[in-house]
C-alpha cells in the first residue's frame, strides 16, 4: 500500500453511481411493489452495499482500512432503469472513492442476484465515480506567481562549521516541489539581535515567505521565538497549532516546540524546528495549505486599495 502517514486528515466525500437495466416493466413493478420472491430488493441491496463500503479494504489489496463516518445509498427508478447512488464520508488521510464505487458495485450485484429468477436480461452498467471532495487537491492553492521565499538557519554549531545544515535544505527541497522561488538562504548564529536584524532586512527587501529553522526548543540558546515575536504585526496562532498537532501524532516531543508564525509587514514569517525530521514534518503539516494565506492577504489589500 502507498504510504499515507505524511498526509493530513480532512473531510473527504465521494459519490458513486451504477445503473441496473431490466427487460420488462413487470420486473420494475415487482421491485417497487416488493413482490420479488427473494425479498425487498432495495432494502436487501442497501444492506449489502453498506457492508461492502465497510469491507472495501478486505477486498481491494491496496485500499487502506479507514473510518467510515457516513454512508447513504439511494435508488431512483426511471422507466426500465434503476439508478443506484452511494455517498460515503470520512475524516481521514485518504479518500473514499473506491469505497463508494465498491458499495455501488455490490449494491448492483445484489439487485442482479435478486432479479435474475424473474428476468434473465438484467444488466449492470456505468459504475462510475460521480463526485469527490476533500484532500490535497481541494486545498491546493494556485498562486498567480511563485512567492519570493527565504530560508534562514539559526544555529551556533552550523554557523561555525561544526555541523552541516540538513533542515534548511529539506525546507528548500519542499519549497522547490511547490514551485516557489528561493531568493535567499543563510546560516546565522543563535543571537537575538542578528535574528531580528535579518528578519527585518528580508522583510524590507520584499521577501513574501520567510522561514526560520532552529531555536524553537527549550535549550538555553533556543531564542528564535523570543526574537521574532516582538516583530510580528499580526500573529497567526493556528499555523503552529496545526504543526504541533501534526507532530504530536508522530512523537510526544512535538509538544515542546515553541514555534511562532505571523506577518511582519507583508511578509509571512514561520519558525520551524531545527531538526531535519521536525522541519520536514512541519512543512508536511503546513504546505501547501498555508499558501492560501497569500490569496486572502492579497484580497484584503486589494479591497483596501
């Protein structure tokens, strides 16, 4: 199965449909009047479809077991055709398209099995995904132009050459995958005055997204949040709440991160952990979703103009 451990849970919905066509009006009448010898066609097939949705991962090898929060199966009769509609919801890391289609298939197959004694020409057709919502594709913000980004590594040991930088490079790799422009990369020591000077300098130079990595923990030299917080014109607490929640699901130590985020003038500043794993997980938690901020912020500035 594909690795979905890096994905963020969100509300995901899917609707699948299937068509059952019979050869005579008498068959439809028997279904509607509940006189089919094997029983109530709609109720039996609905029960089978519900079970199929829940058991999809047992039947399809690459499907992940996931929590089914809601399933609705409905029927619409049009002349000699029965339209089956299966809607499935989940709050999880992967979608429910296959679950909905599996439910539609088994619902249709159950109807076929119940009707074949009275109609030898029953046909199943057009099993398809009618609609899907949720997941990264729905939350992917398309910006008109790439952002101007800067990555600053705050570390005494890396700035002196005692260690190599891996976290900053991991952040830049993620930004490149998102097709954003990296206009500045620098390593500086854990010094409040230097951090503040660099932040203000880059904001004045028109950097739109400024990412600091390092100095968000609890060691005596971890002072990045203290350096950045007084400079913020507008804080966005939810950004780091999302990052810590994401990290907490992977390690209990995520609660110790003290990262902050917000705007300095028109620059979004986010402080990330200094460990490579912590930086990567924070990027996975926040991007591409955080890019939506720039659409909102630009819209607000445009309204004011």
